[in-house]
């Protein structure tokens, strides 16, 4: 029974990525995106990032098949300021894609919770945190690091 919930949760998480990209494509053309979404920063503390396991998640992304997912988020050996600005923009896009996807899956989980399918909702949110929330938080952490480099130029 858990395998059924797990496979559904993983499937809905992958579908949520597409939904996130589609909705974000429309949002990028708005002033709201430039004013607010471009500068989101939920966790500013490096200590809190370590407590929630971001260093482990970063290792997983760098050393497993996940590293092949978004090839635009790679840094070359010789980097100029314009490259960093483009990289930051790509990270923002990826971050917002994942946040929208997180909200999308959360709606499904709330529906399952409302229908007293607590196990399904719990597994769905667990998968959602690791497949949507953590990638978004990782992009925010990386954007902060890039902003330091951009300010040095």
C-alpha cells in the first residue's frame, strides 16, 4: 500500500515540475516577478541551512543523476560578471519553478488530508519537500553566494 502512495507522490512531483515551469513562464513577464519573486530569501542563516540538511542535499544533487537535470546551472572555470548575472537569473527561474511546484503538490496533499488519507498526504508532502522545497532552498543559497561574487566585481 505504501508503494502505491510513494509511486503516486513521485509521479505528481514530476508533473508538478512541468506545472511550475508553465506558470512561471507567465509570471516572468510581470512586474510582480521582478519586484518580489526575484529576491526571495526564506532562510538567510547558514547555520539553519546546515540544521535542515542542505549540505547533504547539495551533495546528493552534485553526486547523483540529479546533476544532469538542469545543465544551465553550471559554472565554467573562467567566469565574468555577465555570466554570473545570467546564472543568477537561471537560478531564480529554477527556484520559482520549484516553489510553484511545491504549492501545486501541497494542494493535492491537502485534498488527501481533507479526505482522511493521512498516510497518502504525509508521503506526498515528504516527497514534495525533497523534490520541490529543498531544490528551491538550494537555489536561494546559491544565489546568495553568487550575489557576493557579483558585488566583488
